[in-house]
């Protein structure tokens, strides 16, 4: 498929020789086209994620949520964006005006820079960088520069406190994130996102998460510290609305304000895709090794679908966590990082090294452990789902007896 | 064609690096100096990319922008006197300053002339990560370990300093 697409592009624009003088220009053009597509993907995802998050929040809090703009309110994010677009772009009088205006660009560049190295399917990645995963870790640190500069230049106490908290939080949580990514890098022997996925397999026992007890712990450490790095609940201290009004973005308005929540929702995709590609097997199709067979459009589309399903599953878990857990305090935030996550991540690192030497990937015992762990993990997940259903059935009967109306609606008939 | 694009990118990056470095040195507001340093670091990372040093470029981004610069900003933001030039830019007068600048210029020119620069005919964009890893654990193992011991000493020193204040209270 990829070879076919490449050939198609070359034929359309009559570029035959590899050393054509127009090839460099062609690359620059393609670069702009790919960035355009990625930006639009990220913006659309952020918009729809905001709508989905509000609907889920409403459902979990026994409210209705946005349901008026478009069918089931699905166009609510467009209306919100348009409203923000029409608002006045205020700059506080005592603010450091240049830095205040500049700050959203850092947030924007840091977050959307990560999309360049994120894969979407077999062979679909804007730039399969040799240092891909390391690059994603590094470029997202630009976000914190944007948050700090926005918070400081607002010349407001709320914004400054938000920025300080954010700096402390993101600097601390970069360490467990990096250490838990090291496990995957060791197992795959590469920093490139595509090679990491290629060294896993389609079946759950071929994913890195079930490689050993240490990688299972590493998976949870990575998930928790990704939440903290993205300022998601339960780590949304920088914008704790009950303490700091809105934190680092208190003084922003209009389109400049819109950048911050948009980056947060686009970050949901980055978190989901990173967890999927490092620990959950990425786009690998069960039972098929895509590298060894001739590429076909069907398999290619299946790989994209699998990657999207896994990523969206992680995104939904992150959204539901937001409306389930209370916010941690500042001291608890540092405590979780330095006394629990960092030491456990170090133990996992050394443990995985020993495990890799003792039970290689293809040895009988290693495979048996992986199959056992994935079976136990899958059973625990299914048990949790059955418990949730059990509780729901009990509640449903009580609700219907009490109110006399059905508790369950099909998704297209939500109130 | 590709060399033209290469040169254009190089000069754009060099322009940003030089201008922002000048802002770092001459700005009267130290927070603005710190923010100008972001641009300097990013431009240097871009220059590393142009030299096909992908791993070093990303490390530059992670360590300097994500780590050191955030710590600098963190410290600078907590100080209330960000606009007092007497504190941030200490000056010892024109005469000693002039001597230092002259000596430094001479030294830099000497180094620039004497160094046997390796001129690459064309930059080959090849992955460098595994080569760096192999040399760190073979030829340069001793310096590598020495640096890690140095960092450990720094860590322990920081803990000791933090502890002592707690005990005195």
C-alpha cells in the first residue's frame, strides 16, 4: 500500500529520477501537506473529544449535557469554537504583553509536534524518526514552557501559582515516564515508534504489557505519569478550579484561551496512542505478521482500525477517570512521584533486564509466563466488566421501580 | 536545489540563535532573558538536526528546554526583583570588561584558525543512536562512568544541603 501510494505520487507529478532537482522542493511541499493533515486531525479530535467528554460527564453525574446543537448535540464543539473565535482577545494592562501573546504558541507547537512521530497504522507515520519515542518525550516538554510563560506573564497570583505547580509537576513526572519508556526501549531494542510496534505481536501475550510482572507495573507507571504530564485529573493541580480560578490560563480570553483546552484534549490522543504503541501492541493484527507478507489495502485498513480502537479505549478510560477520582493535593502529588513511582520504576527497569536475560522472548518458559499473565489480566478485566454489569442491573430495577421510566436508552435516543 | 534549501534553513536557524542569544545577554529583565534562551536552545537543536545528529538534537531539547530551562524559570519567577539590572547583570566597569572581551576574542579567533575542521562533503542523514551507544560503552566507558559519579555527587550534595537546613530548625 505504501509503495503503491509512493508510486502514485511520483507518477502524478512526473517525478521519475530519484535525484531530480525538484525532489527537494517536492519534499518540502509534502511536508506542508502532511502537517496540514495532522493539524486538522488533531483539531478535529480535540473538538469531538470535548463533546464526548461533556456527554460522558453528564451521564456520570446524572445530567443531560449538551444536546441541542445538531443531532444529539454533536456540533456543540463547533459552536463553542465559533463563540471563542468571536470573543475579544484581552491582554491585561500589567501583563508582560509580548510573552503573554507568545505563550500559546509554545503550547501549540509542543503538543502538535508530538503528532509527527505518532503512528496511525502499518507504515502510516508522518516521520518514522530513528529517535521517535525520545522525540515525543522531548517535544512535549515545550508545553511546560508555554504554561510557565503564560502563567508568569499574566501578572496574576492565580496564574503564577498554576504555572509553578505545573513546572514542579511536569519536571517530577518526566522521570517515571522516561524510566517506564526505557523498559519498552530495552525490549524492542529501538527508539523508533514503528520498530517498537513491529517487535510486538497481535495477540495479547505478544504485547509488552504482559511480558513480565515488571512490565505490567511499568505500564501502570507510564499511564499514571502520562496523566500527570498532561495535567489530567487526578493531577490537574495547575488549573484546579476550586483553588486557583482556572490556574495558568486565568487571564486568557478568546482564541488564545482556546489553545489551552484544545491542547489538553489533543493530548488525550497523544496519551492514548503512546500507551497503545508502547505497551498494547500498536497496530499489530492477531496472527498476521505485516512485515513478512505483501501489503494489501484490506490488512492496511484493519491495522488502522485496530490502532484506533485501542487508542480510543485508552482515551475513554482517561475520560472516565476524570469524573471518578478526586484531585490529589500538592504534597500527595510529589509524594506519589518521588516515593512510589520513581523507586518502583527503577526496580522494574532492573527486574526487566534480569528477566530478559533469564527468560528470552522466544523461550518456552517466557512464552508460558506471557500467556499466563495475559490470561489472568484478561480474566480480571472481564470480571470487572461483569461486576459493573451486575451493579447496573440491580440499580436499573430499583430505578425503574422508583421512577417508573426506563433507566437505559439506546445511544441515538439519549434525552 | 537541496543545498540551497539546506543553506536557507541553516541561515534562518543561525539568525534566530544569534538574535536570541543577544537578547539573553542584553535584556534588562531576567525573565525575558530566560525566555529568549528557549529560542536559543531550540535553534541549536535545529542546527544539530542539520548536522544529522538526531539523538543529540533531541537530547538538547529534552535536557535543556525541558529540564534546565524550566528550573531556571522556576527560580527566576520566584524572585520579585526581575527588572533590577544591578542584580541580574553585574558589571565591573568598562576597562576590565574591555580587557576580558579582547582576550576572549583573541582566544576564539586562535581556536577557530588552529582547529583542524573536518569538512563533510555532504551531510548523510543516518541514524546515530546505536553508534553513540556502542562508543559510550566501549571507547568512552571511563568518561561516561566518571560523569555518572559526578552527577551522583551532585545529587548527594543537594540532599545534604537540604537536610542541614531542616536540622537547624
